[in-house]
């Protein structure tokens, strides 16, 4: 098939949401339906995108539980520490990202500073099945052997990108498995708030 014809057919194809493999044939996508890793993020200080691609903005200056799952060993979870940082009292930003479990507490701060159990650590750093290293001048990455990866923008402001593998799906509360904690005063639609939690669905 001539290259120009192939390009035309690709333009006419409807959207395909396959994770890894898809082929456009006669204007239609032939998709291999593969489950994908889930990603959520905290950007711009207080803008959250959940694992099911829903977007929210929070206004309260406090500590939020961002990810909690039984797949994280030793009752591990990820917290975000938010504080006021603008002119308006509702303007908040991330001051620290904390991964903690029964054995270790890892804190990420602006500028790429990393503290393990409240002690400063240079990078790269390895503890158990967790490895922390500088991915670039602006990014620090924490990778694990249990399916969790965090990429943290450390300059000019803290931003967080969390990726979990397919094995995390369905590991808590039936079809829901990850929880983003919010205070009762947060400006979130009441229909998605249950007992102080926003439920973040994956796939």
C-alpha cells in the first residue's frame, strides 16, 4: 500500500484506547485489549488527576493520603503535605511528599532533598526494595520492586506523578483500590465523597 494511502487511512481511523498494540486496517482500529498501568498526579500545587483521569482541585492546607493499597508492603502509603503558598488563603501547594510504611519513612522536598527516617540522604539511595535516584536536574524518581513508581518534579515547585502496575487493581474495598483522602471542608462534589474519602477507580 502506498505510503500516502496509509497516512490517509490512519487519519480516518476512529480513536483507539488500547494500551500497547493497535493496527489501523481500512479505516478501523484492530485493537489488542491490554490492561495498562495506572497513573495519577498532583500538579500546579493543588490540581489532582486520579487513576481514572478525573480532575479535582483541593483548597485545604493539610496532609492528604494520596495512595493506599494492600499491595504496598508493610502497610505502606503515600502522603502529600500541603501548605498555603499564595496571596489567597485558598491557594495551596505541595511542601513535601512522604512514602511511609512500618519500616521506613521517605520524605521528598523541594530542590531534590531526600530524607530517610528524618536523616538527609544523598542520591542514588537504595533501601530494601526501594531505589531513589535523580532522573534529571529537575526530577527525582523512586522505583520499587512491588509495582509502584513515583516521579517528583523538585524545581521550581513540587509536582508528583504516581504509577502503579495492573497487579494493584482490586486490592481494597472490592472494585475500588486506591483512596485519596480529603477533609470534610474540601470543595468536592458530595456524590463522590464517602466517609471522608474520594474513591479513585482504575480501569
